[in-house]
């Protein structure tokens, strides 16, 4: 998708095809880890294995396969995938420091290593301390780690360096960059809101869509909540409060803002940045995944948070974040190079 002139690919000795492929492998593994964690949360089996870092007293890598049953399968598999991602990140960090000439890229590797260590600790504390707040933070760090790995994968391509050869008008392109960053931040906030709702381990507070408890603006007065909870109790659903209802409404509102933002971005890009075809391709895919995500969001509500649908919703959200950070990084580099010209790597806000 991100094509590079043949002459640049051959002439740039700093470019390592295998390093870049290895980094993309970690991105795929991190996405798989997020999906695994989403399934653990959606099925509410995070404590199926009650101890950490062992698994029922076993070294987790020696836990008998015959015992991988029920919720244990999801939780134990999640731990193994997390261990694999951690091991791969250690290799990547060493590889970057041995072969990457750009110090800021090497530092990104160190940040990624610190992030994966923090993520492992948070996962363990979630089990041992039984705190939902830790689970929310754990989910947010996972998304941030994936975003960072996508950035590392992007900047280790030769395509990243070829962006310096594209001529744009900084004044016209700067608003596009700002919009891309704003949308990406909104997507991350949206993922955090979703994580907060999932880690309450309760039924959805609103079970209809596009309305909310039969109205466009939900009534959360004491009388209305009493009626809602009486209806839910008759159907074996958990009670809700005003905070949970408005949290889900905020999630819907941010989704609407993101949808408007992505559509506006694609429109602005097609008008003012036709000379960057790679950005146009990514923006189209961003829009496609937006439509898929909106569909999955509605489906999650209609199915009362069915585990497979909810997990797919989480996964596509992570993919949308990945597209957002890629597009934002590319826009930032294009503006930086155009403003400062070929003054050397030290002069660029986003180094070559």
C-alpha cells in the first residue's frame, strides 16, 4: 500500500527490511493480544486463573494443555500471548539499538519495552488486587502500546524517508494534520470509555439503539431509574444508575464526533492533498473501518454485549487507532519537512 521509489529503497543503507517486517509482526501480535484480552473481559473470565505469575501453581509455560478448559483457556492463552509479545519487544529493542542510526527511534524502542513491562505488571495486579480500575488502565496501556508499535513500524520503512520528497503547502496542509491528530485522540478517548464500560462487568445500561431506553435523551430521574430497574430485574438484568447511562451516551456522542471527523478528513484530504496518494488510500480504509465499527457498536447493543461481537468491536477500534496514528505521523512529517526543508535530521521536528 505504501509504495516507495526503487532508487530510494536501494540507496538507503539505514533501511532494514527484516527489522521492519519484525516490527509489523509485533503489531499483529499486539492486536491479537488486545483481541484475547477483550474476549477475557467480555466473557468475564479474568479470574479463571486466580494466581499470578503462576497458573494454578504451575510455571505458566508448563501448565498442562489438558487443563486448558472453559474460562481457563481464554485467560491462560492471554497470558501466553502477552509473554510472546514481551519477548518479541525485548528482541526489537536490542535490534533497534544495534542497527538503527536515529537515536529518537532507538528511544521509541525503549519506551515500547517499558510499556510492555508496565502492561505485564498491570495484568498481574489486576489478578492479585481485584481492582477494576487497574483493568481499565491495563486496557488503555494496551492500546497505547499498539499505537507506539505502529509508529515504530512506520518510521522504519523506507517510505517514511521518501515522504521528504513530496512537495506540499504547509499552510494548507497544517489544518489536515491538526484534524488527523484530533480524530486520533478522540478515538483513544473512545477506547478508554469503552474499556470503562466493559470493566464494570455488568449488562449494558442501554439496550436499544439508536434510541436510549425508548427516548433520544434518556430520563435518569429517580422515578425513571426505578421503572428501568424494575423492568431489568424482571428480566434478570443488573440494575443501572445515572452514571452508567450517561457514560454509554457519552460513548455514543464521541462515536458521532469521530464519524464526522473522519468524513471531514477524507473530504479535506481529497481536495487539498491529492499529491499524497498513500494518505488518500489510508483515509479510505479509515472510513471503511469506521463504518464497520459503527455497525459493530450497534450490534453490540442489540446483542446485549455478546462476547464475540464486543471483542470484534474492540479489535476494530484498535485498528482505527492504528490508522489514526499512522496518518497523523505522516501528516506531521510532511508539514515538518516542508517547513524546514532538507536541513538535516536535527532540524526536523519529526526527524528523518
